[in-house]
């Protein structure tokens, strides 16, 4: 296989030539609906693809030979080649390295949430492994046994589809409750009071209304806690003050809207996994 590239340095020209070789392989794979990477991506919902990074990492190409590099007018042009055998061997080594990495990660988690967090954080490795298998098979070589990668590529989509959290809210209005439910479901999570994955607990505590300058002022405190099973993994206190010219209850609603806005600036998945 051959690739050519150009750049302002020999290294940049080589890099572009390697990308040219990789693109030849990727174009062929992308056209195959039954490729492993296409099947894997197809298991992820559109929302989950937005949550986790689905950009495929570059192919690690090693063992290439420089056919020729020239400099014309300050621009370097590189011509590289690599045999199918050397390419397949290098990709196989990388695939085995990734399988060992997943095996080590697989032994770490002690809860459903920590396992899901690890799988999400290393999603790029699963994408790369799927791509490597596709390329190795495209080159006509047999892939090694990768039981840990096989397990993870099946487990992550399954756990994302089944992911749910328990939501406990006290002291808040119905509108506040509904808005928080939407915040969670928009992140691709279901709400289930029996969830073993995690619990999000938000306690709202309104202060007494103060009447100042012809306005009703009401401070509202929110205490956010996130539990992994029974273990507290995150706590955050937020306070906002609402103002209304009509009454203290509407001032409380104003404060809740401000609390909602700040809470919804958080990524739900980050809240669940930030301490992992």
C-alpha cells in the first residue's frame, strides 16, 4: 500500500502520507454495512452518540518504508509504502494491547455506576478496536482472540440502554420537579425509583419572605447529593434569591428557576462519574 503527503516539515509530510494510507482503508470499511464498527455504532442511540465521543481514533500505522521525500520551494513531499503483512502485524499488536487494557480496567469497578463510568471513559478504545478488527480482516488476516473487547463492546450499549437513576426531590414545586425529570431524560437516562445505578437527591429549603423596597424577596437553598448505591459521591449547595412584586410564593418560584438554570448547566453524566 502507498500513500503520499505534503507539509512544511518532513514529519508533517510523512504524517499526511500515513493519513492517506489510513483513509484508503477507512473508505472501504465505511462502505460495508456489516463492518464491526458500523454494527457497534448502530447499537448506540443518537442521544448516546452525542453524549460519548464517537469519533474514531486514527489508525496506528507502523513498519512503513519511506520511498522518497523531496523539498520543492520549502514544501516537503513524502511517498511512503507498507506491505499488507507488516501493516496487519502492527495492527494486531495494537489490538492485543487494547484487549489487555480492557482486561485490566474490567477488574477495577466495585459498582454498576463505576463500571459504566469506566466503559464510557474508554469508549474511544472500543471504537479503535472495532476499526482495527475491520482493517485486519479487510487485509485478509485472522484477528486474535479479544474476549475482553468483545465483552466491552456488547456491554456498553446494553448498559447505556438500561441506565436509570432514582430521583428524589423535596420541598420543590411541581414545575421544578418536571424540569429536572426532563434534564435527566434528555441525557439518555431513565428515571426509576428502584435504580441500583445511582440516586440524585435534591432538597429545596425556602427561607421566610422579606418585604424590601416594595418587593417580596425570598431566598431558597438547594442541597444536591448524588449516591452510588448507598455511598455519597457528590454534594453541592446552591442558594438563589427570587423577587416578586406580588407575593412570597412567586418569589420562591423565581428563585427555583434560577436554581434550575444553574443545575441544568451541569452534564448529568459528569455529575454521576466526576468522582470516579
